[in-house]
C-alpha cells in the first residue's frame, strides 16, 4: 500500500492535501483523483469554470504520478 497526496489547482489557487490517502491498488489513484475534483467543486460551488483546474497526485517522495483534469470529473456529473 502506498500513500498519495491529491492537490487541486488551477495554476493560481491551490487546495493542498497535507494528509494524503493510502491506496492499495495503483489503478484506484485515478478514481480518487476524480473524487477529489468533485469534492473541491462542491466546496467551491460559487465557481462555474473548471477548465483550468486539475488534480496533481504525488507520492510521499514528492514525485508526481498523475495529473487529472477536473473536466473528467464534470463529465461524470452530467
């Protein structure tokens, strides 16, 4: 099992994940990134344009392992 941190940003603003999440199967990282995107969209619900936002996933060494655009998560909401 590995711990990953899921940071959401549009390049200017950032929702920083200081705790991270333990993920047993690497293929679940994408699913968790989508969950984080939806959570951020709910918490910042005054926004309408998510085109510039993405989730940047890092392992505990700081290595980026995935960049997932928010638009993927918005497609799931429709």
